[in-house]
C-alpha cells in the first residue's frame, strides 16, 4: 500500500502515525516544506522517501511531488495530512490522482463551513446552538436580541479558535460591524459550559474502532484572555457523547478517519438546546485532536491510537486489545510572564511517579496550549485535579 503523508513532521504526532504505518507494512511517502535534514531520526526511519517542496500552499508543487511518487511507486492508495488546514487540498489531490479513500472536493464544504455543519447537525438530530450567517447589522441585532447576549462570532471557515470572539453587549456588536471582516462569519448563541470532545477512529462503515473523551474549558478564552491551559482525558467517554458522536460520523460520512468532534456540556438549562448536563455539538473536525491529545488518549486507556489507526488503514479493523487499565490523564501548561508558586523540581518531587511528559511546547502552540507543559495520569479524579491545581497555582 502506498500512503502519501502530507506534512509528516507537523503536528509532531504525525511522526508516530508514520512510524506505525511503516511497521504495518505501508510504504509511507512524505511531502513537506521542511528540509530533510531537519526531520527527526524517527521520522526519517518511517518514511520510504521524502519530497521537499518550497511551499505546501502551492498546489502545483505538491501535485508534482505526488505525481513523482505515483510514477516511481505506482498507484497511490491513500493520501492524508491529518491536518485540518490542508483538508481541501487533500481532497483535490485525491480527485486528481483518482484515490478512492478519503473525502473528495465535493464533500469538503460540509466539513469545514460552520453554517453547512449546522444544517447537518440539525438533520442528524443532535442538539446545537442557534446560528445566524452574518449579513447586515440590523439582522445581527435581531438575532442577538432573540438569542440573548453574549453571542459568539467566528469565521464560517476557520481552524481552531482563530478569529473568534465573544460579544457581550450591543456596543460590542456594533464595533464588530464597524470593522466587519471580509471573509464570511457566523454568529451563534452562546452556550455556557465546559467543552467535551468525542475523538474516534472510524472504519469503512463509520463504526468506531476507538473512542475517547477530552474535557476542557474554552480554548477561545485561553487564546483571547491569555489564560492558563488545563484539560484532561477521561478513562472512558460518556455514553450520550458516544451516541451523538456516532450519529454525526454517519451523517457526515466520516469513514476511515480519525475524527475530533467538539461539544458543550451545558452547565445550565438552555431553551431549545437542552438541560444542565446535556451535550450540544459545536463543530466537527475531520482529523485527530492537536497537540499531545493522542498521547493522552493512549495514557488514559493504556492504548496505542497510532497502531489502531494503522490497523484501520491496512485491515479495516482493530486488533490492538482493549485494556481494563484506565486513568484520568491531565494536561496543565504554564504561560510566560506568570509568577507560579511551585518550581519544576517541586512538581517533579511531588508527582514524579505520575508524570508521563513534561516539555516546552513549540512556539506556534503557546497561545492555545501554553509554553511549559506537564502531563500526568491518575486512577482517581481528585488526585488529577490536585495535580492541575498544584502546577498552575500562582504566588499571592
């Protein structure tokens, strides 16, 4: 099997996906803009060949790279970047090289356009916030008056929390319209609660081979308000979340993919959406969660999602065993310019046995993921919360 991996060096977890694919007999062919000498030894060992292009944004350059691989190795069976940013380009390449597996260009819009997503959410019968496609100031005021402040505005097509903001009153709404962005925006009813994600590896029938659940506060707040970052992976996903996640996977035709769906767990009743504790879908992402989230899934369930993904690619089934060893896996990251009470040495001394990773994150991740990251796993939720509070505690 020939698998073309676009941008195999970023995000960093792509290296592990390449490694497991190679171990499962796949010919992994990398296309990226990083110099070959800058790739890690692990990634070099996983790639059969690497083709550097000056820019991954230049379609013609990437096309020539894939064409070279097709000429040298034969038919391309699979092409993925596992990166939301390249979703449209991946689809176009699949069409041009007649690659049967994966989303084609005519299906991408439903997966990236938030207004089209909303329609599918409603058709699938999954609760979601009310939404308005931004047009005139008058229509925006009418929607905000009906939905109630605050409302959230964000690009209709966008990655992560980029460009999103919360409008708390009519004056802020007017300021938004005074400098209305050129790209399409949507305005949504604000739902109060923490974020819960449904993460899954899906087979050719959109059935899950692996499911996980992350729990965290707003990424938008972490970016806009420069707040500390903390979240955790549960030992097992909530049954209702799984029900909604599977329903959405089928509705979007998300077969043979690693997906990351974002929900709000309501902390208060919301008319037309649900009661306290209910889930409402925010958006779907047709790629793995970012950062070290896949590693956290592994630590939480004593699993190997990279191997399970490779088994899905090569055999359309899961062979990796399900373990009874389950944990709460916590992530806590510090940002620059803060006076934290406890030193790295104190954190290590107190929680050393539970810590599974501590590192400086890449600079591009600092706004959303923090700079100095600690990850640890615990049997009990209370111990996990104690760890998070200790890492992020400030001086008085």
